[in-house]
């Protein structure tokens, strides 16, 4: 039966691929400015800038070369091209969009940037460009402005298109500190997971470590993400955040996933003697990850030994805590048809590609067939 016939009969197909890390961009600066409240619209409209950032030079501006359409607009900004590459060619059923508003040194400006980004996302990819409800969004919040972050969550929590909160990695302190609790409480109250995705901020030197900066993009991109994510995860566990907020859930995006096993194993080794000094209540620190934390696949850790990647996934409890992500339209994009090893257990494969995300985000298990399925 053809896709056209199925569409005529309003038939539904099972959801088999949920992409948990898709990036979209404004087509131009004015697309964002029209949603900015005053006085920020006038200020940014005249200056055309938000911050001074330090960054590295990734390959091809970190974008797939074919993600730039003939119009010359930014990658990830043309809905027809995104629909073609992601929904038709890659056969993604649902896409979780992460477009975190990059921060500045001004917490009030950061709040305005987040509101504008969320308003734009709701109007475009969650409405007129949603391809019949195939795209879901993430509520961008300013983590350095706790009252504004809570207000932003409360404002968008009832919107059916937003499925999580998103923030960058940078903060003045590890995120288990109690000053951030109102943010996590608001997200937990509305059953919205909090996704962490690396970003650049004017307030920090991107790639900074306790021993200085990474000098190249390759070492920064390889290790900076898991090191930073590990610090926040350890903070949430040891500060008792998951104990105080049992509905608080976290997604670690684009930072790898194997690293959590040795980190948590080291914590578990100290746990019997030292856990009494902290407010965490459980006897096994690994249980916090199983109950509260999910990771996304991209970039999948690799090995030259056949079958070793499948073993890595088993050791990482991937069947329960891992969700597929492509990182579209970035240059290190993972094709969902080839991202996982072919010898992976079929049940684990299906859980990673779709079922874990369906359960975690409360997504439909089926979707209507559309013209995009012809490809």
C-alpha cells in the first residue's frame, strides 16, 4: 500500500525514530527581534549584537555542507529543507528541537533573549512549520536569572508543543546548589525534564578547565562536555536535589554517555563511608541515574574492535537510559539508519531509537502518515 493510499485512509504508523537533538536557527536577525520585548528590541535593533564570545573554529562552521539551501539562509532555518533531510530522507518520526538562547553577562537581557526565542519557536517549528505535529520544543531559560527562569517555565508549561526545559552548561556554581532549586522545582511540578546542552556565553571562556583552556577544537570537543556534565550530575546527586524533588528529571545532550559509569563507580566506592555527610538519601548513587537521568547518543563512542560498541552500550545500561539523537544539522550528524551497531540486541536498538524517548517525553506511539513519507 502506498503512502498516498495510507494518507487517504488516515492511517497511522508506529513511531520508530525519535531524534532528541535537532537544532534550528533564525533565518535572520529580524526574525528574532520581532519577538523581543522593549526596551531590548530597540537596543539590540540598533546594536545588532548581544555579546562578545570566545569560541573554537569547528569544521565547516559546525554544519553539514548540504544543510545550506540554495537561498543561502543559515543551516537549519529553511523548513522545506529540514523536512526533506530529517523527516523524509532520515525517516525521523518526531524531532525534539533544542534552540538554547546563548547567554550574555546581563541576566535581564538573557531573560529577554529566552522569551523571544521561545515565542519564535512556538510560532514557527511548533506551529506553521511543525509538519503536522512532528516537531516538539524545549523551553529556553536563563539559569543565571532564577526568577525569570521560573517565570519562563510557568509561562510555557501548558503549551502542548514544549516537552522539556533547556539550559546551557555554564553556571556560577554546580547546579545542585540550593539557589537553583526553584528552577528544578518548577520543571518537576510540570513534569518537564531539564535538558543540558553545551553553549557559549559571554561570561565564560569556553573550554576552560581547572588547569587552563583547551587549545584546539578537537580536544575541547572531545572532553569538555563530559567533564562539565559530570560536575553538574555529581552536584545534583550529592546535594540531594533528586531526593528533595522526586519528579526532577535530567537529559544530558551531546556529551557522551559511557563516562557516567566510571564516575558513578568512583562515587559508589566512597559512598558507604562518606554518604552520611551529605543530604542524599539512597544507598546506591547509581540508582539516581536510572530513575532521573537520560543521555543522548550523539556522539556515539566508537571502537575499532567489531562488536565492542554493542558491549559498551550494554555496560552503560543503554536499554534504559539512552535516547537517540542525530545533532542535525551539525557536521558530525549521526544518520539514524547507521548510528547504532548492526549486531546490537533488537530490543535495545528499538528502545534507544524510540521507546525510551516515547516513555520519557510522553509522546504518541503512532503518528499519521503524510506526504513526507513518500521518500
